[in-house]
């Protein structure tokens, strides 16, 4: 992914108002992000723990979406799998994140959801740069490039549903 500026991030959002995009918190460490290793930039909202943001290069331009997820439930022991990178996590390591659709459908309150790594570190898990809990990544016969392309394809399929 190419490095993004704060302004490029703010103007990329497609499922919120321009005013909301100007008010949302943008990470202050953009210069330190491992851009070459990212398929998307994802971060949480410190002022609203149920909100996250995701920006990626989609159809040759940065596209950002706002996401919401339910408050974390504690104490459950199952494992869940991320729909983007296919990493499994125990407990609350994967969350159902929903995004309001664009256009009329979004104004009518329609949204779509996807199960994503709660920490939004899918790119790092796929590349082995961040380790999930033991058993979180399965050994695959796909090459790293094929796994990255699969992750990006899963992300783009989700964005297609938001933007359709």
C-alpha cells in the first residue's frame, strides 16, 4: 500500500458525511506505519470504542469506510476466524464489524458486515509479522503472494457490498 496523508485519508471515506470524515481521529503515527506490508490501514477510535476505520487502495484510489462492532463480551472460550485473512483468534480476537452502505441504501440504514481481526492487523498476520495466539494461522499450500491476494480479494468483495 502506498503511504497516505491525513488529508488523503479524510477525503477517502465513502460511507459517512464529509463533516464526519473531517472529525474522525486519524492515527498520528502515519510516517511510522509499515506501508509496504499493509493491504489496508485500520485503526480504532479512542473516543468511541465501538468504532473502527479502514482505508485501502481500491479501484486505483484510496477508499475509506467507517465500521462499528458490538462491545466485547468477556469470558467466552470459542475461536473465531477472520473472513479477510483467515486467521483464527480466541475470545474477542475476531469481531463482526458492520459498515453502512453508500448512497440511498446507506441513508435508509442498510449495512453489511464481515468478521475481521479485532486489532485490524490482518496484513501483518498473513505476512508472519505479527503472531496470533498458538494455532491462529494454519499451514497452507498457497504462497505468501497468493495469501496476500486472497486477503485483498476478500477485502474488495466486502467493499463491493458497501459501495454497490
